[in-house]
C-alpha cells in the first residue's frame, strides 16, 4: 500500500452524483425526502446521483443548503463538505443480540401462521 492519502470525495475519486448521494445519506434523508424538499421528481434526483444529468444553479444552491455542504464541494470535492469515511467500529455483541431477536420473531411468526392455518 502507498502512503498517499485518499481524497474520498475529490474529483479523482468521486463524481458529482457520488457526492450528492453521500451528503444525502449523511443527512439521513431518502431520495424521496430530498426530492420532495427540492420540489423535483425522485427520478430527477436519481439522475443527478447517477450522473445522468445535473441540476440548474438554483437547485444546486438548494441541494447544498439542505445537505449542509458547499456548492463548490458538490461540484469539485473541494471546500466545505463531508469528512472522509472512518473505520467502522462494530462490536460482535451487537450482531448477536439482533440475531437472537430475529430468531425469536421468526419463531413467533411461525407459531402464529400455524395457529391461523387451523
């Protein structure tokens, strides 16, 4: 591996659409929620995120405001934007508890289905 640092959202690593999608996810919004707030169709937003089209200046300004990033960051990856993704710190115990809960739900659903079939 090289000692060079990666600019995760820079022009060599990410596109405009990548940055819009990452900022939307960081803002904990769905495509439908952001599209509604922008006053555009979900398919329009999907086109932006897939780099099939680009927004006009007024919508670009609204996107940057709603997602709390600068317009220059959205366009070039430089300026006020998102921090680089960090290491994911997940404990195995978290998964074990979730798995146990899912198994209990599955058993409960199975018994309810058997009772309903009678």
